[in-house]
């Protein structure tokens, strides 16, 4: 079984690439982030033509998450129970579903913006709600994973130059502590192998030639429980999909399971 996560940075802009990638990659379940459309504008039909059902939680031009599956979708939960909301509004940042033998969450963790910004406090609160929401499945006997754009680099090795992020979000002790607390529910960081270079970065800014210079970050993560991690046979960053015209600034992370 092949499961992947990918921040597509607008499914409308990326649809031809997404459809081609699904056909060529043989992915069974794909967790998407930053759909940037409302539910009604989501491209259900072209995905259905490829054999994929979709569980979607999206409300407009910002955020938006989905789970695509060609092995069935059941027990869909849209939104994060206990979501703290930002400025009184719950944002579409989480959706979960059971796909065949595996249950997954697709999550788009708040960016945080700046350390002294209210969005940063919201990010930490959102992590607390996520931890509470997944704890039961994380400790359970069914393969389970939380996949998505976490907007946190777990270690200094997960950024091209930690000095370049001094005083910025994505690398702060509080964010990394929130990740550690999430793992303590029974989840393991399934670290993918890079297809090139030494570090499995998943995101490269569009600016300043970051991709060709490999100035990247590993912020798209797969956190699986014990049965999930035990079933992993391979995991890699599909760096090729970050290349070329019209690419997202994130690459898919692909995990192969024997379940």
C-alpha cells in the first residue's frame, strides 16, 4: 500500500500535475494540504475518473485539506475536535478518514508567522488540540498516521542552515516541544530518504533559487503509530515533482507499507 502527503499549494493551479503524478506514482492514499478552494470547487470528477474518492475540508482561497483514496474512504471527520480557532474562526486544517486497513489524518499546521505574532500562539494551541484528537488512535492497534505540512523542522539537521532561521518560526524550542509531545502519544517520525543530496528536505522557497541551491527544510512529516511504523518498507521524498514549471514549493513524501 502506498501512502503519500503533499502540500500542493492550490489544487486548481496544480491539478494537471496532480493527476499525472497520481497516475504515474501508483499512490493508494494521498493526504493533500493547501487546497485553496471551497468544497464545491474541489475537482472531485477528474479524481473520480482516476478511481479516487475524496474527503475534503476546505472553505475558500486559504488553507484546505483533503484525503484522496482508491481503497475506500470511511468514518470521515472534518475539522479538528477542540480546534482553538484563530481570531474566533476555525480554519480548515484537518481531515481524517479510514482508507482500507489504515486510518490517516491530513493536517496543515498553522504557520505561526512570527514568534511574537498571535498566529504563533494559535499554532501552539492547535498542536495541543491535535495531540488530544489523535491520542486514542495513536495508542491503538490499527495502523494510523498523521501526515501533512507541520510547519516545523524537527531538528537543526532538517533545515539547510539553522543560523538563517535565528529568531524565526519553524525551529523554535516551543514548536519542537509541541512536536515531541505529539510523538509521545505513541507516534514515530517516519523519516524519508532523499532522492538527491544528503537530507530529505520537503520544502524549498520559490525565491532566491532555493530549490536549485538545495536550501530546503523538512517540514512535511509522516508520524505513524507502532503498527504503521512496523509496516513501513520504504519512504522517500519525490524531489522530481518539485522541478519544472508550475510546481508546488513542496514535494510529495511517499511511504510504502506492507499491510
